[in-house]
C-alpha cells in the first residue's frame, strides 16, 4: 500500500511500514513539515496515497469539503505512542481495512477498537 505519513508521526513509524514492504513517504522527507492540512490532503490525493496521522483535523476537513479521497488512517490518543506500537497496530489491522481504503474511507485505530467510515461523510 502507498502511505503518506504526517509530521506528527515518527520517521521510525514510516521506516517500520517500509520494512513491512509498503511504499511510504514521510512529509519530512519532502520538506513539508509545516504544510497546511489542505496541501497535505492534496498531495496524498495526487500521489494516490493513504494519509496516516494522529491529527483529527484531517477527518473534519474531509467531511467539510465532501471529499471522496484521499483515504485517511487516524491514530487516536488511546493507541500506543511508540512508533513500533503504532506500526504493529496498523499492520495488524491493515488486511481488515484495505478494501475500504482503496475506495476512499477514514479508518480510526485505537488499541481495542477499529472504526471505518466510507467517504464522503455527510455532516
């Protein structure tokens, strides 16, 4: 899968996904640490990447504009903060959410819960 990792997540997290065989780009690698959220979404959409973040503003923005892409994976505060824990949580759930991500969805990952909503989401 192709991922774009937001600046709020560690480069070690991105490396763990790369090691698992995924095509991963971190915003820091592109010099976009301070990019505005709409620009990050535009990049993910243009490069056909799933945006991975802990910033719930992305979900709000997708709802507000009625977007169908890009798909976004959000880590909630209750999920582990160590990059290795976050990578393990995502990889353990990826098979369950791959189809949804391919058609445009928001997936929210917590240690004990997974929620997926198909885009667009009406306010």
